């Protein structure tokens, strides 16, 4: 049995060795696997992302595909998927034209940045890319998605009472404009109004001259009306602007006649000629660049009165020499837009004093107001108003005989007094002298300059005698983004008649180094190392652009009247 077992074991070993030899001899053939063509490709980039997205362009950041000679970027619009119907375009970037953005010793970590333009604003894009070598072998795709922000091609819009002129950034990629009316789309006449902008059927085609000039005037609009306009390149919206034409809308519109620079206009006769007494809305238009002389004027009995230039161009306002106005009856609103009001340093103490009459709102927008002996507005009590608003205006040489810009004594009810986005130069006494009944005071985004030579220096910004009474008047005060500058006739300038503890000057407010301050502190204000002459280009001659040669703190550049920034 033992001998048989050994013989059998030897035979089995021989068979196994023969099998192993056969297996080894065929090893190369068994493991020589075929290659799946779908995996025979270059490695995809390690990095692929957006760096910066603008309304009309995107900068892509991606790493090198080793051995790739070109990169293909496929753009798809309005979808997160790469569907044929959403394909927009394909851009090919050749490797030998690329500049390295970030170098690395490892070729796969070398990075590039490429800018792609001619995109549309407010649009969803999905972009996939791959690298391809000289033999046509490609890497796998990588994709990113992003949405471009809204594009604003418009640079300016200048409305009149019946037209608007647009300018835009020069480009040949514009084709037409769309005009929208602001209409009540409520289905039932008696239901709550629902206002929307509705596009007119016919587009406004841009001519070759319009495109070359980068400008277009739209005529035939209604006064005092809201509109919206879009500028387009085929289907792409490249800019949008909402505006309101000058005027009050429905009512009487009178173009005030002009004879000469010295002729005096008889406003009473003009009002009688057009039979304006008792009308709801009255708009008086004045032509830019002309001077109108009007004596002290008692305004007609109308609900709403607007005196306006026929354009919003502030470089060529009409000049109205008008020392004083008064009311013949109570009014809902009185407004001045884009005109120069010159009080002629007349002996009339106040430009506007309602007296026993009432007025709902008083507005000055885009005006130059100058040479008023005492106050622009004065009341001694019992007035009920929603607002006094001065915006986007320049005030010069007001209050040189005392009382200040706005003077309110006695008990009144005025919801809001607001002075914003304006420049004030050579103001006398104080800016506001306020007693009881005032809701809120807003004084923001203003530049105040007090020169060395002045008839009456500014002694304080505010006089709030009822600030600590119950109820307080004003009820609240907001001061921000303010620049106070100039030597103020070498006279001490105080924040107030006393220290008003319920507001301060911490919201980006600044004093130049040449302002002489006094005992009533400008709480939490920033005092600059720069004088007014160093900070501004030419303050003594009314140029308050920031001096380009000065080192100006960042916060200062966002303070003051925005027109000088």
C-alpha cells in the first residue's frame, strides 16, 4: 500500500507540473485585455470653475489637460442640462495661445483663466468643457452653471414733459427699444388697482444714426407719467430704465412766455388768460438757459402747482428771479423741479411763508436755490403738512440776515423734513430752527461748505428747542453720509444749541480740519486731517469733486452729495 501511494503521488505531481507549464505558457494571451473605446481618453482637468461673472461675460478658471492642444467650451442657455435645443455656441481655445494664470511643477496643476464675452444679462448658462490632443483624443467633460446679473447699458435718461432722451454705452450690439406703459391691469373697474408695466406692441427700431450716436429720443409721451424702457439686441434685454416725465399729468400746462432778460412777467395776467383758478393740476414750464423776472407772487387757487424746466439737465437750468411767494388759498402740493430760484437778496425776509393757509407738501428737486435774505421756508404755527423735501439740489447764500434755511416756530404738524443728496454753501445762522410738532428730520448725503468770507457765519447746524420735551420735536433725527467743510468765516460751528443726545454723527459723517468747532459737540463724527482746500478740487468756486491728488479715506468717498463722488 505504501508503494502504491508513492507511485500515485508521483503521477499526480507530474500531471500538475504539466498543467502549470501549460498555464504559464499561455499567460500573456489570457491577460491581454482589449481597451473600451469609451475610456480611451485624456484625464479631465483637476480644476474647472467660474472666477468672475458680469452681465455680458464670464471668466473661467481651469487646470491644464496634459497633452491637450485645444480646449472646447460649449455654452447652453436657460437650462441646467446640456440639451441640443438649449445649445448656444461653442468656443475653441488653443493651448499655445494661453497665458499661465498659476504655474506649478506638476503639469496637471498648471492653471489658466479665460474670459468669454458676448453673453446676455439675466440669463442662466451651463458651460461644459474638455481638452483634446493633436490626435483627436479628448478628456471627459466637466461642467459649471451660473446666471449673469442684469445688464445696464443705459448711461443716462433725460425726461421732459413730453419726451425722454437716452444715452448708452457705445456698442453695435443693439437693435431696438421696447416702451412700457404703467397701467392698471385690475379686471374690474371697482376692484383694488393693480399697476403693472405693459409693453407696447410695436418695438422702436434703432437706426444706424441712433447706434452711432449711442442716443435716442422718444417723443409723444404724456406729462407726469411713469414709463419703462428696455434696450435690446434681438431677443436679449441689454438695459432697462424706469422714469417719470416732468409735469403733474392731467391738468393745465402753460409754457411761461419769455420776452427778454430784463422783462418782468405779469403772472396774474397769465393765470387769468388761461383761467387756471380752481383747477386741480397746474404745470408752469420754463425754458432752459433763459432768465424770467417775476415780482413777489401770490399763487392762484389750485390744488397742485409745479414750476419746472422742460428738461432735467441741471447744467442749463432756467433762472427765475423770484423774491417771495404766498398762497391765495390752501393747496395740496407745491413743487419746483430743475429750476434756479434766485431771491435777488430782496428785502423780503422769507421766500415762502404760508401764513394762515395750509399746504400739504413742499418739494424742491434738482434746483439751485440762492440769495435769500432769511429763510427758504418759514411758518409760525398751526400748519398741517406731510413733508418738506429738498433733494438733489444746491443752496447758496441763504439766511445771511438770520433765521436759517428752515424756520418753524409754534406748534405745527409736519410729518417729515428731508434734505438729501444736496450741496449747501454759505448758509447763515442755522440750517433748521424747529419748535413743536415735527415727526422726523432726515439730513443725509449732503455736502456743507462754509467759506472764509461770509456775511453771516453758521453758528449751529440745528436748533431743536423741544427735543427733550414730551412729545419730543422732532420725534427722530437721521444724519448720515455728511461732509462738513470750510473755515466758516473763522466762527465757531456747533452741532446744536445744546447737546442732543438722541442722535449722533456716527453714520459716515466727516469734518474737515479747517472747521472751527465749539462747545456743542458733533458726537462720534470723524475729523479729517485734510482741510477743505485739500479735500475738494476747488471749493471756493463751487467745485466739490474730490481732489485727485489727495489721499482720501475710503468712507469719505461715499459721503456727501453723490454728484461730487
